[in-house]
């Protein structure tokens, strides 16, 4: 059994209880529901952000180097001079 007394900064109290025959654990909370909902929402948003970052990392590792960067040979080259006819005419 564990007990966290009321904390004014988070506005809830929590206890972890074991069933009467020792069959399981439950967590009981009491406090401001809007604060609890906000904390749960923040936790969900944090998990989504971590999953997105993990997906980006996996894609960066899985993609070949040419797919990660601009494939144009002149990209980032300050000495590159565009050739005539390289860009379509605007008309």
C-alpha cells in the first residue's frame, strides 16, 4: 500500500491499494477533476510527440542518403551558376 497526501501544487491525493485477498493493485485518486484531465491530456500529447520523433528518426535511418537531401547537384553550392534553359520560361 502506498499513499501520496494532498499536494496543493497538483491538487490531488493518491493511494495504491491491494485487494482484500492480495489479488491485485489499484490506484485511487481524489482531487480536482479538471487538473487530472489536464495532466492526462499532457501525458497523451507527450506520448504522441515522442512517437512522432521516433518515427522521424526511423525514417531518417531507413531512407537512403539521396532521399534525405535535395538531389540537385547544385544545392548549397555558392559557386554554382545556373545554365541557360535550366528553368522553364515564364510567359
